[in-house]
């Protein structure tokens, strides 16, 4: 018998937490047991402890190679999904000019035409037919998608009609800066089974308006707050969709983030029908590299998020932060997920959209993916257990192998570790979950 390589031991004040990231079991242990795990002393464990450890996968048979178990489920999830999930960039144009935008300021502000939309529609229909899809989800993105929302509505209507005629569950979502959203557009989005609307706030008015500005240099805070009030009321009435308030955090606005939570939480505007999501600003793409010195490094993120979670919950925002098993870091490793730009270029990751080295193909006039590039095969054959650093890493089953965008930005390959928002974060999640159970 041997100890699993995926046993994560987390000290916390007067207790020690043992979490097996492959099996998902979490228990408290004493210092003596922790030392026996560290020193690989299975034979010195008490019999009852050893039996529990065997039951929970903390101790396994000598012939078991856990990386093969992970590899099987990683490949299975990558190729067996019956859900189509696609992000379509309706336009490169945007009415804002945010200081850290990973897309940068495009000189080509092309918007998707009806002819290009038809290519995309045919692509999704063909994919759903071939894959015998049971679910299709379309995410509207940009630029700012509301700049070209009529084409977005055209796409959603055509694909939803196909899904309804073929007993396929259809849903949609949108990522928007919110400044152009009104009640008429919202009602139209909801008619296409919109499940999620994500809008970004970067702090209280002074901070937000210095970061998320329009082309004339004017801030967007007041307009977004008005829109969030409308959405908060609509969620309260319907409860059929989720409003996500995305708060992008870095070293510059972290203090203002606490002020913002107090302002929008139960002691302020009470937008608690909405969900708060903390986004970590990354200075990794070419467009936002100059901003990287303002970003938190990997080792700082766990502590930063832990304090934010506590404040957010005190303000009435609910969090389910229990660590989850992930066979893939991101759904974009699936062969059923694609990002399509306004000119019908196809990419995997939307943070790579428009960067030619990451182009995987194009949609022809019949909606077929053609001119397939090596980047497609390179991305899709990523397997974390072929990387020794990932293969031996205790975090692997909770991480799924890391972010391909981070990996490429740091090393020039999709096949490095790509660690992001995992190490140090899982420990804080475990501590928080166990504290809640005690209470």
C-alpha cells in the first residue's frame, strides 16, 4: 500500500485538514498523523485510521497509477460531451476604453454581418447535429456585444428555433459592460432563455470611473448602477436568470473593492439578488502586458480572495466555494466549445481571439470549419499528465491542468502548467468550508 500523491495537508491554527483532491474527501487529522503522511509511514498508522484512509482513497494499492485515472477522465470529458457551448464575438467595437482590456484598442472594429452570422448559425447547427447535442448554449461577447445586438438576436432566434424543433435544450448568456442595456433589450434576451448576464464594476465611483471609461474619458459607474438596480429587481421577480457582478481586482483597486461591497450589499443598495464574482486581472496578453506590475501574483490570490469572500457574505452575497474536482481546467479544452470572431475566424480561448498564432480555422459560406491550423491540434492534444510538473502536482485533480492562455503567455506553449487561481486558493476554500461546518 502507498499514500495517494493527491493528499493535500493544510495546517490551520489549531487543526490540520487533509484533503484528497482526486477523491474529494476532506477530514481533520492530528499533527502526529500529518507527520506520518509526510514521512510516508503507513505502517505506523493506527488500524482504524488506516481503514478510513483506504476507504477515502488517501491510501491506495501499490499497483495504482493515479495519473492514468486522471488521464482517462480528462480525455472522456474532452471528447464525450453532448453539450455545445460557443462564444460569438458580435463586434470588435466597444463604447468603453478600459485601461486593462485584454483585447486592447482594435484598429479594425469590424462587426458581424448577417451573412457572417448565417455562417456561424450553420456551424452551430452542423455541430449540434453531428454531436447529437442535448444542450446548446450561446454566449454573446465582444467588444461590447450590445453595439451589434440585433445580429445577436438574429443568431439566437435561428439557433433556438432549430433547437426547439429538435428537442434540444437551448440557453444563452451575455458578457457586457452594461452601459447600453435597457429593459427592452433585457426582455428580448430573456425571451431567448438567457441564463446569465455578466456586468463589470471595478470599485466605487471614483475608482471605477478612472478604469472603465468611454472614448471621451467619461466614467460609466452611475449608468451601470442604474442597470444593476433594474436587473436586481427583475431577478427578484422572475428568478430565471443570474446577474453576475464581475469585480476585477488588482493591487490598485483592492481597497476600493471592500468599499464597493459595502455600497452594493445589504447595507447599501442591497443588490443581493445578484452574484458577485471576483476576477483577477492578468497582465499576460499582448494588449495588457503593460499593466502586469499592478496584478497580484499567484501566491497572493488565495489570501486576497479569502478576505473578499468574508466581506461579500457579510453583505448578503452567497458563496459556494467548496473545492471541486476538475478533469479539465476550462471547458474550452472540449471539442464542443469554440470562440468565433466577427469575421468568422475560429479560436478556442476568447482571450486569444484575433491573435493569428492561436487561430484554429475559419467558417466558410456553408458554415464548415475549414483551413484548420496546427494550433487546433496543439491545443486539443494537451494532456496534463504528459507534463511532469502537473503529473506529480497534488492540485491536479482540482485544477485540471491549468489555463492554456496562462501557459502560452509564460512559456510559448499550451503544454506547460498554466497555474492560475488554484494554489493557495484551495487551502482557503477548505478552511472556510470547515469553519462553516463547525458553526
